[in-house]
C-alpha cells in the first residue's frame, strides 16, 4: 500500500479559502458529501469570520470508515485526503469534520507548529477530566422540565501518556516524513479494517507501532480544540455541536488488540457517577434514591450547543434547592 500512497483524489467541487488571511502556518481542510453542503457553508463562514485559511472539498461519497453508507474506494479515506493536501499545499493541514465550527482563531495550532509537533489530536487517555454529559428531561410530580439538566454519561477511566484513544473530528499533520509515515500506516489499517471507524483505525495505527516512528513528535489537543457538545463545561474554540454516534453497521476493533492496559494508570473521576448538572442555575447534583441531591454550585460557565434534544426522561421524587 505504501508505494501507491497517496491515491489520486478528485473532488467534485472546491470551496477555496486558502488565501483567507491568518498566519499562513496551516490550512484547515474538510471533505463533505452533497447532503452536508449546509454544514460546509457553516464551517466556511466561521473560518472566514476568524480569518482561518481553509479549503473544503465536496465529494460524491466518503469512505466506509467514515460512513456506514460510504464507498470502498480508499482514495476517499481521511488519511489519503490529508496526504493529498500536504503534497498539494506544502503546509501543515488541520483536518476538521465538516460539521464542526470555529468559535475563535485557533492560536494553539500555530504554537504547536512552532514547537515542532508533527501530529496533534484530542486524546482521551491524556485527559483526566473527560466526563461526558447528555441532556435529559426531568419529570417531577407529573411536570416535565426540559432543556435544563444534563447527566454524566461516560468517561475513559484510564490514562496513558504514550497511547491513544482519539476523537478524530480535529487533527493536525505537518509536512514531515514522520507525519507522512503515520498517515500511510493509518491508511493501511483502514484497508485492513474497511468497515471500522477511522478514529479507531488511527488508534490501532498509533498504538501498534506508529507512536515509535522515527521523528514523530505528537501533541494532545485540549478539549476546547475538539469540543464535542457533551463537554458542556468547556468553552469551545473548535466545536462539534451535534452529538456523535456510532451508527449500526460499523465494526469495532477491540481495544484489547492494541491498547496496553498494563501501561495505563487508573483515572479517578472528579464527579460522581450519577452527577447531574443544572445548566440554568449552574448547580451540581447527584441522582440518588430518585432524588436530585444538591452538591453545590459549579463555579463556572456552561456551554450548551443548541438543537440537541434528549430522548431520555428520568422521574425524580424531588429536587433539593439552594437554601432549602
């Protein structure tokens, strides 16, 4: 595979903002299918607002590692696309999913490039406070309270400084041979697991040898640079406003095949397992014995993306209030 990588990439349409101001140190890139054209316009608008150089490519299909309805054509994988852009533009590429949006200029990317990072991505294993929250409706005495409460959903409970469990909605690759080698390894992994999600394939590529590639200097993005909307306590710089989902039909690569748990340490949660956040009053609760028990004020802002409605309602016998 490596001898023919990258494969030719032919977009159907290009939204070219590559000369749109900014520092010129990197180029934001995304590819999208016609049904995502609205998201592409939103992304382009946010890039233009903050003078972020960008190039967005419409394609007839994406690879099956991106969408279960996708194509088996390996030219349409993320690593092939990124490698094509690195050769075309000869500058670092900040790949973002098309349904992301910029809230401010991503100055940390400039800093990472200046520091010699070849590859940067959000790594759950490098973040001790990765608790995710989902919206819930609360039913109290027959009255349903909507758009106010979020319940802790999940977290990665181990940490490792040199292994990867990534969120692939934002990732940086520079023009170095080391970055090219990691992209080729990622591409080969997708070829071996064409119906597995591409971020899991990247985990495999990195953890099974990619991390040790000569000259590779990896960096981990903070949550605000790949802020999925379940991180409601994090003000985004680059936001993914919709909740991601692993659609039925994807194949999972078991973590046991590539994650060395003996090299991980346990990560103690800062919040209770049944933590509930009142985003209106900015209070922290714990769900216990059908009561929302008040733990105290959050001490900070909540950042809630609009348009995400819950499908879950919990019944409570009561809600403890401040001063009660």
